[in-house]
């Protein structure tokens, strides 16, 4: 059995990775880490609380005085959500294994 590296993604990482004009340097760094993890085949995990925190931060964040529309907030989240395993489901599978 091969051990696959696993990483839990925090809401701050998602915010910085997906909002390119908020904190440019942090955006580049976080995006590079996520892309590297995906390239290396690392299992990425995300929890429901992280999604709620991302939503709260991204929907109230103002860039150049403007709040982002909801579809703009959902787009990046949907991209990464599809690449990550839900932590609750993964833990349930591990316990049942």
C-alpha cells in the first residue's frame, strides 16, 4: 500500500489562492502551493467549516471598494471543491475501513 501525502486546506489559503487582486504576493504563494499539491497527487481535504469561513470572508471582502458578486465567489470555490475530498466523508471511510 502506497502512502499518499495528505493536506488539510484552510479557509485563508482558499481566500488568498482564489482572489488574485486582494493580496498579490500571498495569492501567488498560496496558488503555487495548491497547484503543486495537485501536480504531486497530494490528497487535499476540506471541511464544511472551511467552506463556511471561505464564503463569509469572500462575500464580505471588498476589493477597491467593491464587494464581489456571488457567482464570482462561487466560481473558484467550485473549482477547488471538486478537487478536494470532504473531510467528514474521508474520516468516515477511514473509521469503517
